[in-house]
C-alpha cells in the first residue's frame, strides 16, 4: 500500500498563531522606529493578510492607503527591504519573549511523525529567519534538524497562492505530491498546495475561519489535544485528537 511519506507544514497560522501578536506587532514597532505614522490594527491587518509576504504586504498597503508616500533616496524596494529586516528583528524579539506558542497538537504530531519515520518539511511564505526563530523558541534549536527541508521566503519567485514553494520542497525531498500531505491554515495556503497536487488538511484559526478552502481534504479548528478535540468547521463535528493514524486515514481519501 502507498504510505504517507511526508508532512509539509505551513508556518504562520499553522504551526503557531504568529500573525496577530507576532508579525502585526513587529510591523507596527518597525513603522514607529522608522518615524512612519503607519499603524496596522487588527481589522486592517486581517484585510492585509490577503497579500502574502511581508514586503509584498507593505507595498500593497502603500498602493492602497498611502498613495502619496515617497520613498527616501535609494528607492522603494530598498526602503521596504530595510523596513522588513527591522520588522523581522522585532518579530524575533517577541518570539524570544515567548509571545507566540505552538498551536495545540503541533508538537505532538511532529514528534509522532518523527518516531514513525515520516519525513517533516516546511513550505512557507515567511522569511527563513522567522522560521528559525519560531522553532528555536518553541521546540529548541535542535528541532531545526527535524525538518528534511525548510522551503521559505524568497527562495521561489512567486509566493503563495502560487504553488512554487510546494514544487520546490517536493523536488528537494524527491517525493511526488501524492506521497505527502500539507497542513495549512489559509485560502492562499490551500490554493498553493492544491495547485501543486498536494492533499491538504486545514487547521483554521481566527483570521482564516471564513476563508474559501475549496480543494482541502478536511477543515478543522485545530489538531486537538486530549480533552480538547479537533472539530470540523461547518458542522462542528468532533474528530477527536488528530494523530498520525487519523491523518493517514484522511490522506487515504485523496
Ligand atoms: C504567512 C505570510 C507571511 C507573514 C510575514 O506565510 O503571509 O507573509 O505574514 O512573513 P505562511 P514575512 O502562512 O506561508 O507561513 O514578513 O517574513 O514575509
Ligand atoms: Mg499560513
């Protein structure tokens, strides 16, 4: 029988709820440091999340809300790159302070997969240094070695919802899409994985609950932990604690 060979994890919103108390706060701190009067509150950030990638998100914000903004000498691209680095430094600081824990069930599933010899990989839009910071501050530095491949950020030209990062990771792993399963939290993530042919389980969150998850195998609110079962979005059906066995059963429906 064909077995599930690898789990491909998205990062932001899937491994951890990094957006609201992590990236958003870090963006605002970087804006303040730079003397900008930009402030991204929760409702605005929710809207801006439609654009993946921090640099791309800031560029979109300028186009939409600050059309009169003129970048300093050196140009907009260089300005945004610097601002983005400053934001990522703030982000790392927040993570070091423990501001963002892993989502329920994530560590359990990672450990289970490792024990079972199922390959772990990451396919994300966020910057590589942000993945490192999250893993180091939640699971410890050695956890970086748990992942056979960390596909992140600008390593591909087009970010999610483009499938590029999934194609990249599959090629590096030497696996076919249908030997793997993606874990995602957002419409953009599902579009990317599904376009690459990767069966996808969604663990939605407060930012993405209303997203369009067409093409996903299943959409739940979390992986679940004992006493706090995963529930299917929509009908609220209890699915228990999603471990490797349950996930392989879902995957077999692909
Ligand atoms: C989520 C994103 C990212 C983060 C910010 O990526 O869209 O842009 O908000 O990350 P994913 P950077 O869910 O694929 O992990 O600022 O590092 O781009
Ligand atoms: Mg995500």
